[in-house]
C-alpha cells in the first residue's frame, strides 16, 4: 500500500520593480525613510531594525545610497 502525497503548491514571490520601490521610499517621511531603506536595501528584518541603536548605523554610507 503506497501513501498519498499532497501536491506542493509553488508560489512565486511577488517582486516590485526597482523604480516603483524608489518612488515609495521617496514618498515616505525622513525618519521612517531611514528604517524602510534599511529594511529594503540590506535585507534587515523589521524586528532587527527596531532594535538598532544610533551608534550601529553608518550615516555616511546611507547618504551615498
């Protein structure tokens, strides 16, 4: 007797075009914009961004982006 297997559902991730992401980031206010840039550009998770200290951020590097 063989076991039945469930069909695996393949979900392709939804990806926004870079230009659309840039427009959204520019629309956001200054303080929140920093957090959103960290989340998007370096792949930081929300809980990691919330736990950051000011001394953990290299502001010169962010200005270049």
